[in-house]
């Protein structure tokens, strides 16, 4: 096996990710506001122990530019 195969096997096949938390999505003027917290745990299934705990705060505004729909000429 190559190094990449070993890395993928160890990260993907051996570990699991658990996500928990809450997000609030609100419509604001010209955008969407997303706020909340995501809790994540990375667990090593072979050793049967948690490897990493992460508490991630989320505060994002997502905007979409103008949407232009071309209309074809109809003869």
C-alpha cells in the first residue's frame, strides 16, 4: 500500500465523527444569517477512545448577487 492509502485507511475507516449542536438561520436584508454552535467529536474506533473534542462557534452571513435570467428572442 502507498502512504496515501494508509492515511485514508487510518483517517476514514478507523475513525468516526459525531456532530451535535444547533444553528439558527434567519433571513436578513439581502442575505441569510447563520448563528450557533457545532460540537464535534473524533473517535478512534479501534482504540475505542475519543481523540478530539471541538466546540465551533458559527456566525456567518451568506449573500447572493443579482440573478439575471436571459430571455430568448421569440420570432
